[in-house]
């Protein structure tokens, strides 16, 4: 197989799927490793996991299993797709643990890290990661107003070499921006590559695309941008089926602004406490609006005294979303929140996921394909992604009646 990616959550997986399709590759996304026969007509495929929210042992087991199942596919390029902010911790979603487990199974000849994604406002300079925030300013990642206080994996170190060393992956060689363009010597693996602009991505592709295979790449969708630098235009969808359900599971300031800006949807506030007790109140309220073909925005309340962890809330939210989808009352689904998205999709167990078209940067429109030939348009966005008016924009595409 030419290109395989293993994503740490569904939002990232769908973005990489979109990037591959724009690069001209025939690609599809799965929740489990497909057989060689299933993907015989593809150039690339991906596996969407929930490893971003996994503890150390569960993550090791998951990546060892996936790595072993990928052996028959003999990938030239294996891409461990992680968030563009690289947020991870020793105990939760440990990227270094995933790298080690996959490497033990697939034994890559070269291991490379792409440090930035300029198309999303992510930059790596002399090994230090910077990210644009909603105020338009660019911050060092450990001073970023959102990422420095992420509820699960706050970023406390900007130097990615130090960050990975804390998680258990040391001896990383830095190929900084100057050396990237002036030095043709092959650095020892693993290599962290600076990325400030698209010229850096192009140079990374030129330097490493023909080195020893198999290769293990770690990074966001910028790995695809480096290896396939000539994107093709794909038209965005002109309409989507209704009714629309938007579930705002992220507590980021970006998602909060999107919720506040929504004016064309019926809003239902959900109590985390009631979710944990499996109350049917919210389910019945949301279902009633959907059956009236009313675009509905479900958002978690602001109570923080419930005693639940962020992962537990995401798990309960995912079960609620799955129940609503099984009611056959949803035409299009949008979920804000990486963990909630991944867990919800894994509850639903579609056979595969295809790319429909672009919506906004980092926010693609996909389709979940089910065994009964039913296809559900799904839009999964990370907490920081999307414009302020994203929810109303999707609402307009579904042609819903407004309340």
C-alpha cells in the first residue's frame, strides 16, 4: 500500500482523508484495519482510533494490534496522524508510546516528524511550536490561551524535543529551517523537521520521499502536504440533507464562540449530571425537535461540579449521539470536540468513511457508510477549528426551517 495513516482521533482522521483526496489519491477511512482485498483499488487508507484519549497500557495494546494487522499491507509510508498542536501527555494519548508500539511491529527504516502545518497556522521554528489563536495572534504553544490550559492535555513545553522526551521518546535530531535548505547530509533518525511555510514542506518532501522504506511519519495532515505538494480543487457540497444535529461537546473558547453566534438553530442545554445517570430527558427533547425537522444545537451546560472527567463526559455524550442516530431522525451530524467525535463514531461502527468535500480549513464534510447502504454526512471538528459562524453555515446547507 502506497500510504497508510493511523489517526489518534476522528477529527484528525477526516482532515487527513480530505488532504489525501485533494492530493489526487483514492483514499478511504476505516475504524478497523481492512483486508488487502477491501483496499485493492485504493492508493491510501486510514484507521481512525480514539487513542488521543487512551491511557498508557490501552494505547500500547491498541497500536501493537493495529501495527501487527498492517503487516500484510506492507506500507511504503505509515503516517501516525496526531493533532497539529502535538498536545499529549505521559498518561493520556502519549504520542511517544504510539510511535514505539508501531515501530516494534513495522520496523521503519526512517522515522520523521513534521513540526508544523502553515495551512492551519501551526509553525515549528528551531524545534519550538507556535500556533495561531482566534484573536489572530501567534503564540508559543505553552503560552497559547487555549492550549496551555487544555482540559486533558495542556501544553507546558514548546520545544518538541523536550516534549517528546518527557513522554519517553528521546534522541530526536532537529533539522531546523536553515539546515533543511542548506545541508543535504542525512540526519540520524528520528528527525524533527522545522516547518514555517510551504517551501519548508516542499523541501521536506524532496529530501525524504525517496529515502529508505518503510517510513514512519509523525505529524498532522502536513505530512501529506509535504509528500504530495500539488493539491487539486474539489468543490464543496452545495447542500446537505436535514435535519441537522450539532453537538457541542468541546469546552474550548472557539466552540463557545460558535455556540454563542448561532442564531438559526433550536438550542438544547444538556446537563452532564443527567448524562451520567442515563436520563432520557435530553434525548427526548432533542429527538422531538429533529422529528419536527428543526435544526438542533445540543450544548453541554457550564456546570463543573459534577465530578466527571472530560473523558467520562465524552463517553456519555457519544452514547447519546449514537442513540439519536439509531433513531433515524438525523440527516446531517456535526460534532465539535475531538474525543466526543471519535467515541461517537466508534459507537456507530460504520463500515467505512468517504470524503464528500471541503467546508472550512480543517473542517471537511465526510460520509459514514453503513451495512444497510445508509450514508450519513458527518462533520467532525476539533474544539479550535472553524469560523465563528460555522454552525449557521452548515444549517444553511441543510435548508432547515428556522425557529
